[in-house]
């Protein structure tokens, strides 16, 4: 019983940081593990009226399942993690945004009269794609290079030079705020698409577009999780360690 109580007070993001397979359990129950990863199991179960013990049992089963595909991102060096995020998640957003925007344009022209919600979905996605492009550039040009510099400083033992933005927690706070905005935008898209369920009269393009939007949101969740729950907290810790050896 004490073990269950102890686990119930842990934050959602900690479970996913420890083992990504926990993400599937949270997704199944509609629990946001990225933007709202700071909430405890106890809090989210009370809010969503979910049986706490059942959820923890499901998490245990998922996290103890034998899978060779599990990646322990928390053990990765921070410079490697920034490279991974940039090459996998940033590139994904850049490539898929163009395709999805083209499909949404087509859907609005062909099906917009019967499904006017498509115009709002399109508007939300176009806004998200634009904001994410700017967001990723800020990470690639400012935040990620500084994190890599901190890693290099910790290896070489050189003196830590303070950046122009003061402390790493300043750009991190901005990035997290932008993550929240995009998380909220995609919650609205999911609502408008009935959780990416195409209508009965949907053509193949319609179905493909909704499937791609769903995949885009899942990738975004993982992208935000890696930053909010692993990269950012560890970068802040590293900075404190370097400034106060």
C-alpha cells in the first residue's frame, strides 16, 4: 500500500522520463504527459475520475514488459539529446507540415461546404506550423548551442561564461510557454476532428490527412516530453553545477 501511495505522488513526466512505454498508458486514458507532465498521478486520477490503483498497475505492466525497443533517453548526454531532437523531431515537423498544409487546403476546397469545421482545423494547423518553425529556430540557434557549450565546458573544465540571456532558465521558460500554446492548439484540433475520426463520407485524402494530423500530434507530444521532462531540467541542473562547482 505504501508503494502505491509513493508512486501516486510522483509526477506523470517522471514516469515517461524513466520509461517511454508509460506514454502509451497515459495516452490511452487521455492524460497529457508532456505539457502537463508536472501533475502527480494522484492529481490526474482525481480530476479525470480514474482508478488510481488500476492506472498504476497498467503503468507497471507497460514498464516491465520485455521490449528491446525501449530507449533510456534520460541516460543520454545532453548534447546527444539535442542532436536527436533536432534531427528526428524538428526535421519531422519541417517535412510533414508542408504535406499536411497541402492536404488541408484541398479538403477545405472540396469538402468545406459540408464540413465547415475543416476551415478552423486548417487555420489552427497553419498557425501551429508557423509558430513551431520559429520555435525550433530559436532552439537551434540559441538554446541548443548553449547546452552543447555547457556540456563541452563540463568536459574540458574551462570557466563557464554567462550567456547574453542571463541564465538557461530564461529561454527554457519561453520554450515551455510555447509548448503549452501548441499543446492547447492540438487539443482543439483533436476536439474538432473527433479525435481524428474521419466522417462517414470521407475520401481517402480526408482519411490520410486525419491520420497524419494524429501522427503529428503524437510526435509533438514526444518532442515536448523530451524537452520539458528531460532536456530542460537537466540543462538547468548542469548550469547550476558549472556556476557553483
